[in-house]
C-alpha cells in the first residue's frame, strides 16, 4: 500500500464516489458534510495560522483507493501543528473516523502510522518538497470508543514510538429500535407511557398539533427559518447565545442541508400547534440510523410540552420507516435515558510523535489539565461543605460536548 496526501478539494473531486462508499452511509463522514465544512471553516485572519488540508488517501497495489483519512492541519501557538478531523469543533460532528474498507483496518492502520511517523519527524516529504507534512499533535474528538479503525491506528502509532493519551469524551445516546411501536412503548416507564398517550389524545387526535416534514427542496428554506427561529428563541430564554448566533454555523448548515436532502440523508420535521410552529427537529439519516442533530421549541408553548410530542412522532416515524436505531448524539441530558436510550462512550485522544518539543508540549498540557481538575474538585468540596442540604444538580455540571472533563481513567500509551 502507498499513501497520497491531497492538498485541495479539487484534487479530491475524482474520488468523491469512493469517499462516500468508504463512509458506509454515516452522514457525518460523507463528502457533502466534510467538504462543505472545510469550505466554510478553513478561514482565518492570521496567515501564519491558516489551516491546511491534510487528507490522506491509501491505495493498494492495484491503485485502488481503500481508505481516506479526512484530516487537516491547524497551526497553533501553544500546540504547534495540530492534526484534526474535518468536521471538528463548532458543528460537533460525531462518529468521525478514518474511512476504510471493512476487514482492511489493520493493514491500512499500519500503513498510515508508518507514513505519519515519518512525516512527523522530518520536515517535508520527497514527493512534495514545497509542502510541510510535519505535525506536532494528533487531536481527535467525537470518536466512538469502540471504533476499530481509530483504535488500531492508535496502537500502531504507539508501536512507532508515539505517546497516545486517551480519556473519556462525552457519551452519545442511542435507542436500538424494535420493529413495532407498541414494543417500544413497553420499554418505557408506566408514567411516561401515560404521558405520551395523553399527549396523543389532547393534541394529535384533536388536530391541534400537526406534524410536517420536508419532502422537497421548495420547502427547505421555510423549514430552515423555523429551525433557526425556534432554536434561538429557546437558547436565549436560557440566557445562552444559541448556535445560530454564529454566522459561520448558519452558513454551513444552509449550504449542506440541500446536499443532504438530495442524497436522502436529511430529515427536517416541525410541529404546528394551533397553527403556529411549536417544535422542530433537524435529523441526519444513513445506514438505518436516525441522528437527532438539533432541535428547537417555542418557549411560550412549553406548558403543552411540544418537545415531548415531536419526540413521540419522530421516534414512531423512525420505527414505522424501518430504521434500526435512533441516536441522540453527544451530551448526557437526562431526557435521553428517559426515552430508553443507552450511552455509547466516546474518546478524546491526543497523540504526539517522539520528538522532544512535542513531548514537552504534551507535558505542559497534562499538567494544566490536572491543575484544572484539582481546582474544580477543590471548589466542589468547598461548596458542598457549606451546603446545609443537598441541592438539585446544576445543568452546567454536564460536560460540554467540545470540552470533556478530565478523568482519572485517562490512559497513556508509551513506546
């Protein structure tokens, strides 16, 4: 096998069909999602800190593309050149991985590890003398704990002398769907079943609540505006800025949604209550899985629980459409377990090559991380010692999707 680095999206355009074949229908790994992300997020005001595309294609002896590593290099002041997955950061892409033909993970991982470790210890590459392939940190988030490709790659990189630091990331939460709605209802608590049946009687059977889904492109613009409006109103009620306060975030989703709709990987649902938008759900679909990416509800209608009603309808719709799973994605909000979703752990991984400068940076980061955890633990102890009675848990106690908490279970692999 041999590795080819792609520096531009144009150079990758002949391979977009292979890209989606290797993505195995996971929408966060698709060409549409990741290439659109790069077009919007590969920007910067400092030319010295401009991100550079670092997509690696792995070809076999017959020049057949068997794997794609969808990465980019981000120069930083504190970490050097950081190697990251496309789709990282603000958009919270989950289930990211190296795209690979099944059953070829080990040989692909061995090939990539050897190439990376050579590139990480030398300036430049003989085949591209004007381009620097050197990296100082490989940082990946949003990776499934049981992902075979990433796990195998990390093992091979450790064998080449790299230091691999693993720690738990935020959980994703998934419902493995049965074949029928009644079978699913039987899993829920009796109080939850009564609540859903009452919502059906009061709102759905009477026609007060009406469910809509985008079926064609002409409906998309209006549905997008409902999503933005309800999401922003809800977050602002909670004194938060909301995702769509970012113009980059909004532009990315307005661009990628039509592409996903054309590919059959978008579901955008909304619920009207007494003729007014009350709740909205933005889903990605693929491989028999519904991924519940984002939602919004009208704050003034919270007393009629529009979020509960639209969850009822979207889960039932997924079962009736033959999907095998409904995934709430990252974040440990209590409502996910209430719907009988089960946690799927993710990893936050840092890998550094066996160079003194890179190892020193990792040491500084680990010391800072331990100090933050020590301070946080100390503050919790001080706070709890002054409380006269237990208080309700603060919503902010849940780890932020992009800032998983440091854990004592972090694992470091060294040569």
